[in-house]
């Protein structure tokens, strides 16, 4: 599979809008007052514009963000989609766990703090296999999974989650995945413990669900990441699990090395 760089995809996207199609309002989404300075500062490591361009986002899509957590990506997606598209946030059930309640509660507070920005966000429970997403099959243009594959592996729900995503996507729809990239040969227990998952493992899981790999990019790669920390990926920023111990060392490494994969539903 030929690797497509984000630069080429950005060029194709700009050409696609030459026929009068409305462009994505990147400036308002990335620099708006609804975003904290801390979150804006992480754009350098997470490269949201380049990543979403690589996935092929357009402003009129119906987009599913799977397990949005505190909403770092939601605060970018929501203003991009609010005028012409729709955003579905597939969050944990309020009855799933204490963590799930805290996460969902914080997310809803974010949405409530600026209803104008988040007016296109439709929050739904998504916790397969017990609670699949209550969205009609074949109605979603794009599903986005940001650093959640290791959580699926921990919960034993990877197959069910990908099957649920496959169900709701349209034929030709896109699954975009960003995940902490592990090394080949890692065992499942190590993946669960460290949150690093080999790229081949993610591809195999997606293909088993029926998806076809359509592109891969090093937009979010970080060759400084040695992936051998006792505390797993959380040793690195922004978590700094080790506290002040070797903090400057880990800060110099930066955020984790991440794969960026684009799949299609046939």
C-alpha cells in the first residue's frame, strides 16, 4: 500500500473545494476562545489539521468520534461540522464505572459551557457489545478513533467496537485511527499494560472487521519515543506519570510515537 503524505492529501483537499464546496473553518476551530491555551499548545504534537485532512474530513460529513474522553478533538471537530455537518460522540455509559461517569460528566460540562460551538454534537452511549451505538446502520461518513485501541484490548471489546463502527458507516465510509505505536512482537499483556500496540495488530483487527487499509501516514510519528518505560506511554507528556523524576528527559522526548491509519468500508 503506497504511503500518502499529509501534504499530498492537503493539496487534493484544496483542489476538491475549487468547485465552490465550503471549506473547513480551520482558524475558528483551532484558535477559537473555546480552546484553552494548554490544549492549543498540544497542536504541535497532535497535528489535528494535518491528521483530519489526511482522513479526508469535509464540513458536510456525519462524523462519529469514538470515546472522545475529555473532548480534546471534539473542540476542533465540533466547530468544523456545526454549520453543515453532524457530529456524534460515542461516549461511555453513565452507569459503566466511576471513571466512565467522571469522563462523561466532564465532557457534558464542556459541551454545556459553549453551546454555540458544540451545537452539532449528538452524545450517544457507545459501549459494545452490551450497548452498541444507537445510530442507524450505514448513515455515518467517517468514524475517528484517537488512542483508544489499547482500551478496547483491555476491555476485550476490540472486535465488538470495530463491528459496531463498521455497521454504522456508509459503504465507502472512512475509519481513521491514531494509536500509540508499539514494536513488532509485543505480547497482548504488554499492549494492555503500556498502551503501545503494534501497527500490524491494529491493521489485522480492522481487516478482520471488514475494513480495507486505504492509507498510512507518519504525521504523528515520533522517532525519539523508545517505548520502553516502566509506566508505559503515560510516562511521557502530558501525563508525566513519574512526576518530577526525569521530567526534563521525558519532556524532551515529547508525546508518543503514533501510527495514523485510514481504512475504508467497502
